[in-house]
C-alpha cells in the first residue's frame, strides 16, 4: 500500500470524524470512500478496519461533550452496554447475510425524517415528555437495542438515527442528543470491533493513522457543535440526513 493511499484515507477519516462529531453520519463519508480507495480488499476487512478510526473519533468527540454537557449517566451506562451487545450481534449477522434488502426501507424512513426536520422549525428544541422512570428505561433499552443492532449490521446514519430517537422519544435538544449519541456510538463501535478482532478482519497499517486523523476531526467537530449550539446542529443534521438519503437512493435505484 502506497503512502499516497494512506494520506488520502487519513483525509477521508478527518472529514468523517468532523461530521460525525456534530450530527453523526461519518460512515456516510468514510465507508464508501474507503471502499473505492481499497477495491482489492474484502468488504468485511475494510469495514472492520474502519471501526478503529470510528471508535477513535467518537471517543475524542465524546470527551469534548462530557466536559461541557450534563449527562444522565445512570441511564447512559446501561444503554451503552445494551448497544455494545446489539452491535456485536449485528456485525455477526453482517458476516452471514447481505444487508441490501434493508436499503429501500431506510430510503422511505430517511425521506420522512428529512421532510419532518425541515418543516418543523422547533424540532430539536427541548420539550418535556414527562416519562416515568420505568418508561425511560424501556425507551432507553429500545433505542440501544434497535440502533445498536443497526449500527453493527448496516452502519451509515446510525449517529443521526440516535439523535432523532433521543429528540423524539425523550424530548432533549440537539446538543444533548448529540452528546448522548456519541456515547452510544462509542459502545456500538466497541461491540463491532470485538467481533472483527475475533475474525482478524482489521488492516492495522491503515486503521492506526486513520484513527489519529478521525480523532482530530472528531475533537474539532464536537467543539464547533458545542460553540454554535442547537440551530447550527439542526442545519447540519438536515444536510447529513439528505446526504444519507442520496446515498441509499443511489444504492437502491442505480447501483445494480
């Protein structure tokens, strides 16, 4: 592998980390670009290798959020555990069956999300849901289980789906939803990494330099999101959802 390819992959990782730290969706940049740059490697090997920079970028972004945003640790810690197990199972299933059958469904879901986010101007502002403690636990479990499994099985857009779930189901604002999403993403990446480590599907010569660049992008993106606040994150969220929508539309209608 040439130094030029590694430098290109590092630039891709930086951009992915920056975007992912703000609203999720870093996989929308990192995964397809890396598959194009590394056509000679098995898809599972490339995806497994990308989990290392994803973990690194998410980790540094999470540190920035933890410093500045108040979090509900009693709820987040069990959510992270459930999400990690779910992502492990999703990645295991990915090694057995193909995930293309899910893309038409996601295309419809993302279209609805984009229209709703654009038309509802107060979407992502704090609203009180008045959930009981038991209801909060059930909601937290379902978010972790469903999106954790999705992240392990499919991947792109998982961070955006987490933010959407936190806003609509718990009533928190974009900033707090982004902070929570980073911690759950950290757990899902851990679950997937464990699976790919067991299968020996990681190219360390690209994973380590990409991890460094993804971490720098993640730290810068998180700082920008914290500084700019909810309105900036909402606009960025909408752009990433539309980008994810275009990606899945291409896979469904043209990439045949």
